[in-house]
């Protein structure tokens, strides 16, 4: 196969003269074999300006749970665009969507909307502080909760700078961050309930909330140890700490009600984004009535010009309605495709004698080149062959399969068995190229 990127490179060179870095998000600079410019998508396929076709497992970094250009969502959006764009007022889509989320998400006694997962996380912190009267929060090493200063801490520390496991160093995720944000963070290793318990015994009077990805999707896809999430729930109840699940990735994806439904553990607050509007920019904060009532009464300011934008909410209303009404069919298919891809990749690596951990959590595949048979925390994830991952990701793109560099493969409802089989054929060829 011959995948060229001449036009993409020319557009990147042009963009770099007016757009900082030539891209809209820094993560796109790390795309392999380089930043690409796309013209259209359809179902599970994506097409770039050079005419290359890809089976897409990036899915816009996760939002496209129904695939590219799902008709049920686009029809609703087109109808809304013809009626109303923005009013700084209310509309039926936010009512219907909220009622549906209230039914399907275990923690969702009330809901509010934002535009990005980062915003929803910040509002969770503000509400938790107001509700408890405390300032600090517990964050886990390697978990990602957005780009603001208050959370961009130790999301991807190196082995050289992360410090001791039981008391990790706080590593800023960027130059220019305010260093005083460290004062309100307690950084701990994930999946170790004993350390959390000791910390709360000593400092609970200072701690407003614990925030966690219920599945560590941003670093290796580690699942919670049996009893870990349940233990967090019990400890938060015991010490009056607000438990926050960051379900930006897991929400509406690993099951309709998110990881909290999958594991049967209900947080006090939860943030959602990527799967909720099938590709349109929306996030939600859902949770306990007595906490979100602080926003309802304007004790806690929770505002935004584009919050509950009618066009975006029309997309969310249509997407969540479709997922709800077709729950068994959609999620059965997502799990089946995830299992098929997982089994196929595992067989290829085993047959070629390449140590690899392939893990399917519903429709999310996590791939790492490692001799470990499981990841439990961020430091386990560092024990992988990152160079082989780069070569394999590049080779996959050159064979028409688009994945993330960190090893996350998202599957949509549009991926078919034929797509998976074609992916496996291309992946085997790409592995041969990556191994040389």
C-alpha cells in the first residue's frame, strides 16, 4: 500500500504561518505519521486530502460512538439549524436530554451542561468545595482530567521525575502553570485503597473530593481492582468527601450508564463528554440533587454563553435517544466488535512472538507492547516498548488504519465484522513493517 501525505504536509506548512503550531490541539502534533488533513468521514471510514482511506479507531479521540456522520444525529441537527442557533434562553432539547440522562445514569439526580470535559471537571470541584467547605482534593497519578492548571498535574510523569510511589512528586503538565495549585492537590497512586484510607484518616477535614477515572483509559486502560471503587465509595461516605467519577471517556461507551453502571458503584458527581453528543462539543455534570442544588440556587456560579446550545443539544438528544431505544442491539454489537478485535490482535502478536497486552473493555481496546499481563496503575503502564508502539502506529496509518499513539482503539456502532477482519489483515502487515 502507498499512503502519501503530500497535500496534508503542504496544508500543515501553510497553517503554521497563521495557526500556532499549525494545529488546534497539541495532541495532534503527535499524530503519526504526522498531522493529517481530512475531507470527509462515513461510518467507520475516514478520508484525507491526499485521497487516502482509513478504518478509523481514533473517532475524534472518542466522541463518534455512532461513527462518522450518523444520519439520526445529522437529521436532528439540520432541523435545529434551520430553526434556531443560540438565544441565551431555554429549549426542549435540554429538557428531554436531561430527563433521559436522569433515567439512565445512576448518579444523575440533576444535570448541567458545558462544552468540554475540562469545564465539567472544574464545576465539579467548585461544587464539592462549596458543599463541604473544604479546599483540597485527591487526584491519582496518570489520570487525565483536562488541561487547566488545577488538574494538569502528573498526568504523564516520567520514571525520572515521578518520585516515590506512596508519595509521588507533583509534576506540572506545562510551562506557565500557577504553582500554588499544588497546595490544594493530594497526589496518590491509583488502585491502592490502603493509601487512600490512610490519607483520609489524616487529612479528611481538608479534602473536598476524590476524583478518579473509574477506568484508567488515558494510560493503559487499567481497570479498578475488585473492591477499589466500592472502597472509595465507603470511605467518602465515612468522611463526608464528595466522590467524583470522570466519565468523559467511559460514559455512554462501556455501557449506556457508564462505568458506574458497569461496576455498580454510584459516585456523588460524574462528568461526561465524548460519547454524549456523537461528535458535537458537549459535556455534562450529573449528580446528587443536594450538591447541584447549589448551582440551581446560584450559591455556586455555573454559567456559560454556549452552555446547552440548541444545535449541540439537538445532537445529544438524538444520540442519547437512539442509544437508549437501541441499547441491547448497539451495546451488544460494540462488545462483540471489541471482543473480535481483541482476540484477533492478541492472536497476531502471539503468533509473531511479540509481547503485547491487548485489553478490551467493551468497545475500547487498549494495546501496549509489554510483558505484563495486566496494568493496575500508571507506573505499570511505563513498562512498555514505546518505540515499537510508535513504529506500529505509523505503519498502521500507512496501511490505512488510524489509531491513537497511546494505544487506545475506539470502536463505534458503525464498525462491522468486515471492518474488523480487514483491520486485522492490515495490522498484521503493519506489524511486519514495524518489526523490520
